[in-house]
């Protein structure tokens, strides 16, 4: 019985893990597509000269983008102003591309095709591992219960046979 449980568990974990991985990858792919579809590029104008050569004080890393005030018009012609990530040292009046959502608010740019593929792959692998692990733990639980019941039965049988052996030995 225990061997069949192990076989069924591994077969189910393989198929179930693959299904969970496919579901996770599909969900992430849909999320990436929705994120891309919900972002649109807009040309904005810098209202101030961007800071130049900004470094992180703790690590010394030089940033490739800094925050500066920009102005743009959204889809319905409303002029908006906010801070956006721009190249360091960009001069006031320079045109730059910013990304907005469907409501004219600034958002980060959409994920690149490479990053999107990586997210989908990681979601798929994570789903497969998690799904397979859950099924394997379920199989282990069943195996342990079978083992416990077998041990209890052995104890009951020994309770019946053990006294007979004790009389023969004595």
C-alpha cells in the first residue's frame, strides 16, 4: 500500500506541479500584458535642470536617473506637472519621455520584453515548485498515517501473541 501511495504522490506531484506552473506563468503573462497595455508614453518638458552626478552616500553608486519637475498634456488636453525620472544634468526645456496610466498620472515605464519573459518564467517555476511541494507533503502525510496504523496493528497483535511467548520462555 505504501509503495502505491509513493508512486501516486510522485505522479500527481509531477502533473500537478506542471499544471500549477503553467497557471502561474499564464497569470503573470496576463499581468505583464495588462501592465504594458495600461501605460502610454508622453513627451514632457523639463521645468528645471536635473541634478547632475547624484550618488548614493552609503554605497557610492551613481544614479542613471534623477527626479526633476516636468510638464505634459494628457489625452484630454489637461496640462499636468509632477516629478519624473530623467537623465542627470538634463537642461530645463529639454523634451523627455514619461509614462502615464489611463488617468494621466505618472507611472514607471512598462517592463521590457526580457524582464517580462523573466517574470513569466519565474512565476511558472515558482508555481511548479510550490504545487509539487504541497502535493508531496500531502503524500507524506498519507504515508505517515499508513505507517502509524501499521505500527498500531503490530502493537495490537504483539499484545495478543507476546504473552504466549513469555510463557514459553519462562
